[in-house]
C-alpha cells in the first residue's frame, strides 16, 4: 500500500525533501557514468574511486552550500568542511556506496545522504538507481521504500518479527574482513537459518524492510552508516557496534530487527570453540 509522509515539523520536512532532491541529482549523475568510462583509480587506503564518486559529491556540496551554507559537510571524497555555524549540524555524504561493484557494472550501489545534528542523525536517504529503489527515513516519521525519483511516495517498512538467530536470514559484508575482527563470525552463519554476503547499504536496508533479520560488517565509516542508522531505527531495528552501543564511527556495525540483536552479538563476539 502506498503511503505518504505523516505530519512533522516544517524544518524536518524541508530537510527530508531536500535530501530526496539531492538523491535525485546524485542518481542522475551516477547513472550518466554507470557502465561507461569511469576513470577508476585506487586511493591511498586501497579502495577505489571513480569519476562518478567525485562528480556526485562535488555537485551535492554545491547544492548544499547554496541551500544550507550554515551546515557543515562530511563526505567520503572531500572530507570535512565547516559550515557558517557550529550549532546547525552537518550533512554526511557517501556519493557512491559500493564503488567496487559500481566499477564492475554491478547494480548494487547507492548514494547515501544523511543530516545529523547534536550527534543524532535526523534524516537519511539511500538511493540505488540501478536497482530502481530508494529507502528513506526521518526521526519520528518512520522508514519508507519507494522507486527512485518517486519523491515522498512510498510504502512504510518495518523489520521482521523473527526472534531467534536459528530462524534468521543473516547477512554479512565480507567474511574475509569480518573474520579479522570476529574470529567466531562463522559460528553466526552456522547458527542462522540462512546466510548470505550481499554487503554494503543493501543488506542494512533488507533488514529494515524485513527481508533479513541481521547484518554484520567490518570496515564501514560514518558516511557508510549515517543514512542507514536512521532508516533501520525508524523501521524498528537496531544499528550498533559489537558492544551494543549506538554508533556510526567505530569502523564496524551490527544491524538487526532488534529481537535477535543480543543473541547475535553474544555469538559474534564469543571466543571460537576449540
């Protein structure tokens, strides 16, 4: 059933509407590069960057400077830029989450746009134009899924009601990296009803919409998680570090429907049996 956003403060509605406009522009630019000449290079940390990553972030920064010059900006490609006020929050941008897949022509990538104030992410949009799907949320308004370019029209999403890891569809970002932090990660997969490694933004969104119960990954940064945190939480789930603390800057993340969270963390962080 298609729903529209419920009432909210004018400021929050404006921030969300603008975040969706930014996502529209990011989609347009990214799709103009997709499966074309990407000019892919390797950054100092070994990750890839394409001309699309740079073009999207540059354009979003331009639009933000014109609309909200008082706001700070944190972006994956250009770092942190202070705003005109230290009290008006910051936008957190990942121009293309899933760049490695984008560079290989896979459709699982998205532009992530978030607005944070007072240490709390207020608005988040994850827009995946090659999948034709977008997820968004704002504090107190719920989480939604709709078609890219569809504005505010979408259906409200909720996490699942499954309450045990044994019944859960558990996702991971990369077992290669997960095992570097959690030597017992394979035990989570062994205990789960089903496990898959879809990775990146999509796995967190699948938890938010109830298609999976949990996702864990090692390596994400604040720009990878900010938009997803509010989407997951507004859908009724949890996104924390491996100690159960709400955080987007720990270099790892565990997302769940909330019901399996504590059990999942206990298994994930346990010492492997010998």
